[in-house]
C-alpha cells in the first residue's frame, strides 16, 4: 500500500474511518470517500454481510483509495 492510509500514518497525520454494520450497498464506500474517510471497518461478526457482500465492499474501498478492514 503506497498511498492513502499508510502514507498518512507514516506522516503522523490524523486518519478518519468508520464502522459499517448494516449497509450492504457499495454506495456507502462512495459516501465515505466523498466525506474524506481513510479507512472502513466492515463488521462481519455483528452485521448481516455475506462473504460475497464483504468482498464487493472491500473491492469498492480499494478502488476508492480507502483501506478496508473486516
């Protein structure tokens, strides 16, 4: 990972993120990108996400230069 979260952490900048538990649509990733978030946490344990939905959300996050965590 060369840009995004890693670069900000290396520079000591504040990084913003949020947990996603309910939304299944990749639109939430675009909203997070437009709001300036650096990372997203997809709660697979407590949320209704299937592994397929999680993988789609993670791919959308990577394309939006947001670091996904599951």
